[in-house]
C-alpha cells in the first residue's frame, strides 16, 4: 500500500480477505488507506462500532481495529456535515482528531471543505 498498491476503494474484497485471514495489521492498513468498508458495518445502529452480533463472531483485536476505523470515519463525516456535537462526541470517545483518510484529509480539512 505504501508503494502505491490499491486499497480497493470500490468494493470490499480486500477487507473481507483480511478478516477471513484474521490479519489485523492488514485491516488497519486498509482502513488507513481508504478501503471501502462493507455496508453492513457502516449501516449498523451505532456508527461508532460494529453491532454486538458481528463483534461476537470476530477476534477482539480485529473488532478493535474495525471500530477504530469506523470511529475515525464518523469523525470526518460529522466534520464534513458541520456537526459540532458529533465531532465533540467523537473526541470524547478518543478518536484521533488528526487521523487522515486515503486522500490525506483530516477532520479539520473536511470541515473546511464541506462543513
């Protein structure tokens, strides 16, 4: 990925392979480089974490990596919408305010461009 390989922004195959092999580091790298996340992860009732049902079927370190990814994504989405309450909630949950997406955008840049 650092050398320019695709994180697969259009489908979730790489993410599913990392999950199937239990490769937590690969999952973290894919998330940091903007890999598309499965819709059922994003559309769960809590945008900050996987559902309990999904979490129970995965190793805890994998759940933590995915939840970290979901939280940083949610932070940027709140910033882009101008949702200060949501940004503060993310900050209280310990989300890294300086986390970047695949384009290098932080929450501040998302807020400046879209919020």
